[in-house]
């Protein structure tokens, strides 16, 4: 390990009319690069053994912190004009196209309620008609089968049976068309959703399906509780950790 060089300065291009100094981002980045390279000399897995080493590392730590603040300020300042422009564009378009809040979204939502109710009812009617057509086709098919069986040796009855078979085939085709019409081109979009009914069963299922994700969620909830001041959390040991600041 070696002690760091003298603190690195950031080049100033100079302000005008008494304004704040203008810092070149390239120099700010160079400062961070140099401090980072110096930090690598110390962050080699060896612990601090002397007050001097601790002081040097503290200086590097604070230097990186301040250099980071300078670079962040430059980033904010550089993108500020873009933010202003973006905000102006968003303000102009949001009343019309903002998701969930714009006129397009709210208008579609309101009309969608009416259309959904209408289309669901139309689909119900079409499905009922298709079901009726299917039952009629099945009845004709049964009648045709019975007529064919009864026509043995009777030409007139055979002709009648063939006629009924023709009706049954046409009824079958009509039923198929009715079923297709009841399930396609309805203007409805179907999706499957899970509605919670049994919390205990749901928690057990969720853990079995994805224990890693379930545990991570529990950890997140526990961490938030610990940060808020809770010191007793079932299943967790709330401990104090120290970190350089």
C-alpha cells in the first residue's frame, strides 16, 4: 500500500459576470479515475494497521465522495435543458395521451365499459344460438340413424332416411358455423386472472412455486420494518450493522 498523492483539483473553465465557475466534465472524470486508481492501492484485501493508513484511506474515501457530488452536479446541470424541454413536451401531450389519465385513456375506459357489457351479451346470445343449433343437429343425426336402421328392405323408407341424413349434415354445418361465430370476432379480449380467496393456501403455494422469490419478498418487508424502527420480527434477528460513511 502507498499513501495517496496530493488532492487532485478539478479544472475550472471560469464563469462570467460573477456566476459560478464552470467545471469541465472531462476533468471531473479524470479526478475520479485518479482517486479510484489510488483506492485500488489500498483496497487489496489487507486491513488497516496504522492511524496514518486510516487517515489516508479516509482522505481517499472523502475525496471520492466529493468528486462524485461534483460529477453528479455536472450531470444534473448538463441535462437540465433537456429536462425542461421534455417537461414541456410531456405537459403538452399528457392531457391527451397520458396512460390512465389522458383523455384518450379515460374516454376508452368509459366507452369500454359500455362496449364490454354489450359484446358479452351478444356473445351470450350467439353462444345460446350455437348450443341450440348443435342440439338440433344432434337430434337430426339421431333421427337419421334410426331411419336408416328402419329402412332395411323398404325403398321408400330408405329414400326418406337419405333425405333426413342430408338435413342432418346441413344442420351439422350450420351448428359448426354458429359455434365459430360465437367464439371469433367478438371484439372481446380474454385474459385469466387470479383472485385471492384463501391467504394461507396462497402463501403455501407461492413458497413452493418460487421459494427464492418468496424469501426475497419477506426479506424486503423485514428490512423496511427494521429501518422504520421495528426491533422484533418473527423469523428474523434484527441486528445492528456498521458501515463507513
